């Protein structure tokens, strides 16, 4: 990731074709080690390609990846006709759990078994 980030920083700095030396200089400026193999792999993969096209292609690929969490939002939304009482009950349960955790930690009060 750090090699990709350094490459993108070089591109943002108006260097349309960063070299391995440019990437190494950026990494060295923040105290990161430069892995020559990874730099060469990245440069070979992006050679002759426009970075904006690469990013657009990546976004298309990520759009098809399920991110999870969508089902939770749908399940938490109250349906039509329901009173919507599930959400307040869940909130109360969370509050109760937090209170119990505090009480358990206070029981010890800094004393151990071997004092």
C-alpha cells in the first residue's frame, strides 16, 4: 500500500510517470523502507496506462463487491404498520448491558485475591 500511495502522491504532484527513484524519495521522506520488487511490479502494471482510467476501473470492480451491513439497515428499519417498538427496545438493552459492565468492574475496587 505504501508504494501505491507514494506513486499516487507523485502523480498528484504533476509527475505523470513517476520513476522508481521518485517513489523511493517519497518513501524515504517519511522514513519508510522501499521494497524494490514491489516498486518494479507496480511500475510494470501501470506502464502506459492513465491513472484516472485505472482508478475508474477499480471503482467498477468494487461496486460489485458486497460490503455487508445492508441487511442490518434493512432489518432495523421498522416496517409499515408496525409500531416501531423494536428500535427503542434494542437501545434499552444496550444501555442495560453497559450499566452491568460498569457494576462488574466496580466490584473489584482495586483489591486482589492475594492482598
